[in-house]
């Protein structure tokens, strides 16, 4: 898996979630066969869970 497409803060977010036992919140969907590396695919390789914003808010018990 090439990480050339994964730049900026994304690797740091995944690393922080890994060492702190957290999750990554993203709207990206896993696409293992994509030419562009996706956050959920990299996170999965490192055992980090990804959720979308709606699931995160629900887990936090947010209501509006």
C-alpha cells in the first residue's frame, strides 16, 4: 500500500488514535482497490476504528 497520496494531517490523526486508543472521524469510505489511499484503509492496517460524524455524535449522546 503506497502512502504517497496520504499527506497532511491524516497520518498524524491515525497515529494519535492508535496510541491513545481513540477513533478517527471521517466521511471517507474504505476503498482497498482505489488508486488513492483512503483514511479508513490505512487506519484498518493499524487497528484503528473509523466512524463518520453522525456515528460519533450518536456515541457521544449529542442531541440538537
